[in-house]
C-alpha cells in the first residue's frame, strides 16, 4: 500500500475547478457543472482500474476488481451554493486514493447530500430507504425544478438505482472536514468520530391577537411576539440544566406577523432545533421543551403549539472501526487526535444502518463551512489521507 | 344651532360608498376613488355655503363666510388598505355638520394621515412643517409611485399649498373613533382626549457570528438571535418598573439573518417602540432601554446598537377646550364619559403646535381599527356629533 498524497491533492485541486467560485465552488446537485464533475470522477475511477457508473439517482459506484473482503468509502460531490471546495469532495477523492493505493476499496459518491432536492436521497437510495413516490414529489428548494426533470436533464433517466450489496463490505469509511473549530482550537490533526448527532427540529407557533400598538393597553394585549420572547428565554434557562455534554440548540428563525412597527404581533413562528448523539438526551430535552410550552400556555394569554418537523436517529460509529482509526492516528500523529461527535449530518449515518461505519475529520480553518472561505491546509489534508489509509489497512487486516 | 344627525349619518354612509370593501373601505391616498371622495366632499362643503378647494398636497379647506371668531375642525378622508369606514371620515363629516349646524367653523381635510406616502404630510404642510425637499423624495410605501407623480395624476400639480391663518382660529377640534376598547369596556360614550402620545421608535441591531448549528459548540457561539431574546426579556422585566400609568411598548418585528433552521443567526434586527403622553416618561424609558442594551453588551459576545428611528413630541390637549368638551359630555351623557389619552397619532398633534387643539373619541366596537370590521353604533355616532357641537358652541361662547 502506497498513498500518493501529491496526486491526492492534485485531484482535489482539479475538482475545485468544476464550478469554481472565488476560493470555493458553486456546484449544485445535477447542475451542468456538477454532472461534468461526476463524469470526470467516473473517468478517474476507471483510470485507477475500478468499474464505475452513475446510477438513476446520480450516485456513483466504483467497484474494485480486487478480491475481498472489501471496504466501501466515499462522500458527496455536489456543494452548497457558493460554498467550500472540500465539503464532500474530500471524502470522495480520499476514497479514490484508498483504491489507488492498492487497497480493496469500492468508492461511492452519494447524490445530493447537501439537500438541493431532498434529504440524503443518494445514501438513502443506496441503502434502500428512498421510495419512488418520494422521488416523484421532490423539487429543488431554490428554483423549483422537479427531481424527475433534473434526473432526465442529467441524462440519468431510465437507469436503475444501485442498491448496496451488504455481504460485499466489511465496513464504510467517510473522511470529512470537521466544519467546526474543536480540532484547530486544540492544535489537533485528526478527529475520530464517535457518532453523528440526530437533529430534532421543531416549529413552535404562538397565536395571539393582532392589535393597534398605541390604543391597546398592556393589560389587554395578547402579544404573540412577547410570548415568544418569554418562551425562548425560558428554554435558554432550562436547557443547560438538562442537556448533554455536547448538546447544541438553536433558534434559527423568529417570524412575527404582521411584522410592522406599530402592530402588536398576532402570530409568531419559531424554528427551534437541538442535536445530540444520545437518544436519551434527545428525549429528555423533548420533555423540557414540552414543559416550557405548557408553562407558556399557563402563564400567557396566547396559545403556543409544538410541531415536530423532523426527529432523526443518532448514528453511532462502530467501536472496532473507531479503534482502528484511533490506532492509525496515534501511529502517524501521536497525541494529535481526539474522539469527537459529528454535529452535522453525513451520508455515513445511513450507511451505518446496513454495515459498520465510521468517520474521520480533519481540521477546518477557523471552523468555517458552507461558505466559499472554507479551507484546510494541504499538510492537514495529506495527514488525513495517510491516517485514513492506515486505518483502512488495519480494518482490512483486523 | 341645530345638528341634523340623520343627515350627518347619511353623509357618512355616502362616503362609505367611495371604495367600499366588505363592511369597510379601501381608499388609499390619491387613488382614483380617494380623489372622487375628496371632490364629493368639496361639493358638500359648497352646498353648506363654505368656500372650498383642494390644495397642492391634497388638503381640503372649507372656509366659512360667517364672521369670527372661527373654529377649525376636521380629520382625514383616505383610509388604510382594506380598513374601516369611520377612521378619519368621521372627523371630516362631523366638521362639515358643525358648519352645517350654523357654527362659524372652517372644515379641514388633511391628506395622507394614514401614511401611504409619508408621515402626516397634510397637517404638516398646513402647519408649515413640510419642506418641498421632503415631497421630492417621498414615494408610496406599498407600490413605490412617487408623491410628485401621485399629485400630478390627481390633477393637483401646480396648485399652491394652503397654510394655516393662525389669527383666524380660536381652536382646532377633531372627533375620532377611539381605536381601543376602553370606552366600550366601561360602557362610556365619550372620551375627552387629554393628549396624544408620542411614539419613540427604535431599531436595535445585534451583530454576532453566523455559523453551523451542528458543529459550533454552545461555548463558541456568538448567537445574535439568542442575544436578542435575552435583551427583549430584560426589557420585559425592566419596563414595568419604570413606565407611566398608560405607557405601552411593542416589539413589532424580530428578523434573524439568515433565518434558516440549521444556521446560528449572525444578525438580528428588532423594531421596538414605546408611547406615552409624558415627555419625562419617554426620556426615562430611553434611559432604561439604553441600560438594557449596555447590559447586553457587557454579558453577551455580540454587539447590540440602538438607533432612534423617530422620536415624536407628545401633544397635550388645551385645558380650556378639554373643559368645554367635558361640560358638553356631562350635559348630554351625564356620567357617560371620561378623560383619556390617545394612544394613536392624529393630525391634531400638528395643529396643537399652532393653536389650542383638542380631540374627542366615540367608542369602537370590540376596539377594532385598521381593519374592515371597524365599526361604531349609529347611536354612539349621533351622540358624539351632538356632544362635539355642544362643545364647539361652548368654546365659541367662552
């Protein structure tokens, strides 16, 4: 096994040219430039001796002719709009170079992890969790083109969707940028991912009474905006008392209706989410949230209701795979790594449902992601590639 | 002096026909239907023997040929969008019927009190507080047509703007619906207005750091939305300790950027206002607000800044006029009236700068205003008309 990190970096830079935007890329799923990137990647897989094709949902599978046991490795090729050059691309090119190094690794590129059309449609299709009916109704969240049209325009119509051959693989590995600043902040080079957090996303709606901001006394008001502030302040008080060590919670949106300076808001809509790797913590925080909403309805003359928008399941990394990656990291960067959860969702969480899966992080400069300034030093990228390859070797040998 | 309340009500119902919308009216400033209503009103003034014209800003002045001392009375004719039939119209038609009853009353209709193009442009023009430069830059807040174009299309271009003849008038009187439920709630028929609140309108901007809601730990965050919630919760705690008896305060809008479920808000914009008739209370609350913002900047890792959008001056009703209206109310509806501030702004606040001014309220059913369901019973309208006329008679005699 020999990893050529110069060629690995060269491939990353070539890929950066597809949809280059400032120092990042703009490569939305199934755009013309995204499809060119996919075809280039298929060509590269074939150059390395893999049998590669794009399937009917846009996934790429490169099958390694070497005899098994095999590993599967990969990530996604499309980007968020005007985003970074490494998010997803890193894991794909790293998987390519695992195969190029001589290891019996199949390479997978999962379509639309970034959610231009849906939620993890590539990895869900590959693991048998995406129905035709869902494909029928999905459309691009930015410009509304249907997924069926996009698949047709990408030249993929009529192709079968590939399904995972569970018996073929010993494990799935995904390398990714951290998208946070934990590694950088501690001067570490590698994160061995213990699990991928679940996101529990809620909509809180508060109904009050729209009224004139001058002629309605404070005592008469049923102010949905004020009730929203008090509820969110209560959540801010209660959550730290019940959360886990690495739980995060976020109010991403507060919309008051009608939103005019001199009108008491009659309605408030709040988008609130929390994330954790531990299902018990997620359930406990649901209880806290429900109590805060009930308390609001006892105190206020408004009606708050809670609606679950999505409640995903945490994905725990396989212990043996974690150990192999940890040993590889300790061998190549002694003391320069840590175990850590992934706060973001990744394709690996769906692969974890059908085989042992694990992830490995490299540092993100300033923790920036989903922005064109996202970056990682070439030295850290090369170190990550070497650790991943050593980890893969240990998994196959184990 | 004889007030014909049947004709008064008949005129109100005729006016309701201009731009009828459900049970209310849709009569935006300078719309075709608004101009037809203005011309109809000029005709009615002339029928009652007044010399009437529309000036270059859309104001109507009906001069009474009777010898002085004169009173001035009036309000506005345009409506908010899809709003009520009485807001403004009531004060204009009441002024017309003061003149029709034989009193030496001039009638004024002030353009655009409802602010389709600007802030009180009619009464400010009449009282010498509107410059040509402001007219040059104003445009319709809903559809963007410039005020100059609207004036030209209304056929008013080139007409002079009328200015108040201060020496001609003893006082200004404006009758209006309450737009609240204080009178109705206490079974009262008349409100003698003690003053018109000032509105101090602020924009609070909070700058944080936009970031990934999954990969950024709670300790690392600079969450502008959370800082906004904490600041508004602090204001909610502090204001009741320092406000006046009838102070009201309102957060009409909270906008978090970018407003996505999985992104920590990097910026928050808040529209916050308070209203009171007492300048000392307004100043005290500014101090409280500034302390809350300073406290936020001490506690949070975000930067909150405060910008005054408008700081108006409270208008206090003339004591002698209040007394005349109070005596009239007590004579006609003994015990059925109260003194009260106006929580909304009115043209009278600008007239109060150039002559003694006062206002009188009639009840609003369910306190509704700025909505097509706004209403007042015909009995209460007629009672109001009779009290206003009796009050005007006392002012002229006093």
